[in-house]
């Protein structure tokens, strides 16, 4: 099945008109910041991001920032490290990082680091590897990694490693592909991939590619398009991407498109499409170099030209 680039552009361009909401129904209300990133990021990879609504969307993001420096998922929503990361990413996509105070955001992120090196997602204290990755990535993009104890978090990440080389959400938790991405991505941000056994981890991830061509996140689970990003990007970070069957994976993603209806990509063929899986499906195809898409960076999930402007 072919990838319908025009259909996916149309789907993402219409994402902010559904449900008749003001700034756009990128996703459910509490997921608006993430939805903005998936939508705008997808359009950027499709080389179809214009700046018609840049000022409106950037102003909305700035209004989601709290006094403590963190960002909520929408207006009047509590700040959270994941939404702070999404806000930084969207501002990066719009070349607008100069509009925020990096020290203010860095202070918020630093306040979430626990004594054991883990990070809380917010003031309520939930902890897992996602939040270390979000913190590391955000601070690197803002040139503020020195505001935290990096080594303390690196030590915590290694405590989440399991016998097969993959990582769980917290120490002693089952290995999971998305948390493995967070662990490896965080280590890549701080140039500590030397702590990873690439062959050991690569073998575990290679076993995640199913007969359908798609990846699953754990053994005996169904494949899901989103792992086309979480796993494939991790393969790229450890330089084992040649262990993946690109043809089978791209066909799995393409079969998950809705070509007869509104467009978009679902978690797998026959299911409802959404902007989350649409973005990660496009991101996977971008990593594989298909369909004249903008190339995405496997660590930061930003288009390479944009990231080059930020990090040099």
C-alpha cells in the first residue's frame, strides 16, 4: 500500500477545526499541548507547515506557562514536565524559543529532580523514565543542562535496566519499548551511550518486530504504529537500524492509514486514526528515508534542519 502524503497533510491541517474549539482540537482538552506538537511536528515533517497561525499558537503556548516556569497542557491546567517539553518543542518548530526565559523553565525542571536522580512529573510526585528524558531534552534545547545533577539521573536510569538490556519505567519494572526509548534518549542527550550494550539491547528490540512488520512494545503484545518511532529511533541511536526490516515496517504503517475517509494513521489497520499515531507513523517513515519527508532527529524528535539551528 502506498503512503498518501496529500491525505495526511489534509488530515493534520484539519486537526484544529474539529470539535469546534477555539485554538483547535488537536486532541482532548488536557492533551492540547501534546496534540499541538504531534500536529505541527507532523506537518513540519511533511514539509507543509506554514506560519499563518504561528502568532496565535505561540501566544496560546505562552499563556499556558505558570509563575513557576512550567507549562500546562492547556489554559488554566496545572504545569507538568511533559507539557513543558511539548511547549519547548513546538516553540522550536516555530523558531520562537527566544520568546521564553530559559532560566525560568530550567528552575522549574530542576525543582522536579528527586534525591535519587529520578524526576517527578509535577508537584504530585509521579515518577518514571519519561520525565528524565523530558527534562534532559528540554534543558539541552535551552542550553541549561548544568542546572541539574546529570550524573545522579544517569545512575537512576541504569537502575531501571533489566537483564535483557532494555529498560522499565522504574527500577525492577518490566522492560518496555517506550521507556527504553526514554532511557536511551536521555543518555544520548548527555553523550553517555557508552553505557549501553548495543548488541544486547538491539537483540531485544529486534524481537519486537512482529510478522505483521510492526513493532510491539513488549513480548506477546499487539504491534502498534507508535513503536515505529519509539523502537526505530532507539535502533538509530545505538547504530543498529540495519537490523530492522524497513519494507515490512513501512508497509505496516501504510496499511494503518485511513485512505477512504478523513485520513490519518491509526495504531494498526482498521482502527480509528488520531494525530498521535499519525505523527509517529510519519516519524517512522521519515527515519527510514521514505516519501520525500523532512528527516527527523532520532534523539529530539525534531526535524534535523531545525535542530541544527538550535544546537549547531
